[in-house]
C-alpha cells in the first residue's frame, strides 16, 4: 500500500512539473507574440468594439462547429481522432479548473484562519 502511495505522489509531482512547464511555455509564447502590445490598454480604450468583435467571433465559431457536427453526423461511420485544437482547448479548461479550485481552497483557508484569530 505504501508503494502505491509513493507512486501516486511521484505521478502527482510529475504532473505538476508538466503543468508548470506547459504554463511557462505558454506564457513565453504569449509574451513573444504580443511583444509590446498591451491588450488591457486597448480594451480600456475601445470596450464596445472589443465586445462586439468577441461576440461576432463567438457566433462564427459556434456556427462553424455546428456545421461540422452536422456534416460528421450525416457522413457515415467514419471515426476521427480529436483535432489538436480540441485537445489543447480541453487541456486548457482542465488546467483552469484545477487552478480555480486551488485558488478557491486557498481563499477558504484564509477566511477560516482569519476567523479563528
């Protein structure tokens, strides 16, 4: 049983290292792509245009996904592996959910500890 726990902790540590590495590479790529562009300032200056562009982009993505689903459902029994972007999107959602749960538990711990003092 101790061997299983040790293996579990090692796997968890490896997973944490991989996530950290992924986050570091993502932040480096983001910095290199954005360069001197500061999206927060752009959004503050033009909130209505940014909102409308995001809305249009979201609608366009949902329409294209709906069209792809309709084509794949009527196309027969050809099975495809998930696209890279789908896998990346799922991984980003998983990391974001894990990070949100971690922040939430830290926040609850702080509230509990401040309430005891």
